[in-house]
C-alpha cells in the first residue's frame, strides 16, 4: 500500500492519477449500475493513497452566468440611471408570482427581512409564540425574535428532515399565533397536515421557502400554500442574485401592508422617492433595486430546467447509495410532486461503516474530491437565545419565568433533531447539476469508503 501522510503526497498522487487518465471511471462493482473496477488501485480510497474518484472533472460552478444571454437587460438598467425600485422590480415580482401561481409578490432586500416583515405584518409580536423547527438556518428563528415574539421549537421527522406534524399540537398554547413551516434543504413540509392543524387551532402559516424555489406539494408550489411564503435570492440559493428576497401571498391587503412597511410606511402604490404622500404606518426601508431584479429575471429563465435536473440527479444518486449499509437518504412525503434540492441530505450511521466517525467519513469523501458538509447544529440550544432573553427589551416584554433559560431549554428539547444533527451529510445543489456519471462518481466514492472503513478508521487512530 502507498504511504500517505501529508497533503503533498496526496497532491502528487492526484497528479499521477490524472496523468494516468483515470478520472471518474473508477468504481467498485458492488453498487448496481456503476462502472466496473478499472484497476486494483482504484479500490483504494484517496485518503489511503489511492486515486480519487474525482480527479479531473470539475463540479458545476455556482452561480451560473452567461454574458450573451444574461446581460442585455442588466446593461439597459445600468445605462438608464434608474437603479432604485421601479419597473424592472415590478416585472421581476410579476414573473416570480406567475412562476409560483400566487397572486402577489413583493421583492425585498433578503430572505431574512422577508420573514421579519411577514411576521410583523401578520401582527405577531411581544408575548406571541411561533412554532418553528430547530433544523433550519438561524434566520428562521431570528426573524421571530426580531419581532419580540417567542420561538417554540417543534422536533423534526428524521426521515424527511422537516418539522414533524405529529409533534406540533403538543406545543400549541393560547399564545401560539403561527407555524413557521420551513421547507428545509428544499424538501417540502407535509403541508396537508400542517394546514389542517393550523385551521383547527386558528393559527397562521408562514412558509419559509428560502431554500425551496419551485418545490411542489400536491402540484402546488411551496410558498403559495400558507398565508404567506418567503424566499431568499442569496448567492448560494437556487435562484441567486447575490442578495435578495421576496414575500408572496394571495392576500392583497397583506402584501400592501408589507409594501408600506418596507417603503417607509408610505401607502402601497405610492411612487418611490415621493416625499409628499404621507406615511400610513411605522415602516422601515427594505427595497429591492433595479439591477438586482435584472439579474433575477436572467436567473429565473434557467431555474425550471435546473430544478428538473436536480430532481433527476437526486433520485438517481439516492438509488445508487440507498442500499449501502449506514447510508439513510432523505424521504419525501407522498404528496411531494417536486423537490427543490437546495441540498441533497442523507443520514450517516457509523455502525454501517465499522464505527468510522462521521468526521472521518467526510474527510475521506473530500479526499475523493466530493465536497460535503455535516450541516446544521441544533438551533434550540445556542447562546443567542440566552443573549436575547437577557436583553432589556425582552426583560420589559416578558415575565421573568418566561425568560428563565433553563426552563426554556427543558421545554424545547428536540432529541430527534439532536440525533439528525449528529448524523447528517449534505451535498450542495450545484453538484446535482452535473451528469449521471458525476452521480456515479459520488456513489463510487461512498462505496469505496464503505469497503475500506476499517482501514480508514485505523488511519485516524494513529
Ligand atoms: C437563506 C435562508 C434564509 C435567509 O435568507 P437571506 O437571503 O440569506 O437573508 C432564511 N431561511 C432559510 C431556511 C434560509 O436558508
């Protein structure tokens, strides 16, 4: 076996590998549909000195941009000198609403402030409780806290990574106002059950669809199902504009209120830059700009085809790795008709890999040239909660016992989420824009590590 002890030797090895022209056609034959073994050395994981599964091919870059097709409108905007909110933002809003099959859309600065605004304009504030899963990006929770409301954590379903509908009702109190249904990783929440619970208890449903562009539940686009949906167009998201966000709803009055709030409190329809209309509410300024909208219109043209590719590749990759012991891929609810696959998640159970810890698995996978991450850490136990509860603002708004952090933690335990956070592995959405062969390479890398788990474990112990 090749000695392998430093980064340098790995680089040397990668070079030899690419010179030998091995590249992606390296695989174990034990996974159905994978190419036959190219040579004996191909079975040796990169972390043990073997050739990497991914020596030559590059992952699809993100974000995508084509100067020829994408820059005309952007240049027109730049040359017009009209950069602040005007007709191009309105056009983008119309196009995004149409893509979702929803009546109204308001573009704002980012997904975080789309959530903050939606929660605020639904009249949720001090003393109110909002149900939220702990398996999400921090902005889902901070948007509740920004409004002075209290996040109440509902544990997740380990198989789908989503809020567990069976655990929602136990968390409802007379103070509960809304459910924040987060379609995390771009995989839809079980909306039928969430909506039924919300109806029964007269709760609002806000969808955090910041990772779920064009995902569908029962043929309806997520974000259009609840009382409001929020999206992010941050650079890593499936519809990337650098920064950006949107609130969508079928409720005209609600979107008019959101418009006013994000536009100094001026009434909906009032001209941007006008100082004479008079403010109808206390507002702030969270406006989208014309050149952002021009980028968004260009990106929107490729989103549907990309979403189809992600769905096909996710399903294919899942079929290749699902029978490897220790790998438990995501499940979709029966009524999900399309995913967004902002991420491709599975649970890694080290018992299936001779006890090889997840971190060592990830390291070995990266050595094969497969980027991967361990995902979120639990949001229900992080220090930001105590910091908020200790703030003078919260001390004024809530009775002392509500802000007792130990009591709060005791009431907000989410053991399934804790377990999932310890087991999760993610691949990013751009990897799912590759070819079928790319998916085979990922599966080969996983399989190679699986077969050599014992040796890799020993490496870590030296
Ligand atoms: C990205 C994201 C947000 C926040 O969006 P920004 O545009 O980054 O502010 C909120 N919720 C979820 C689930 C996200 O992934």
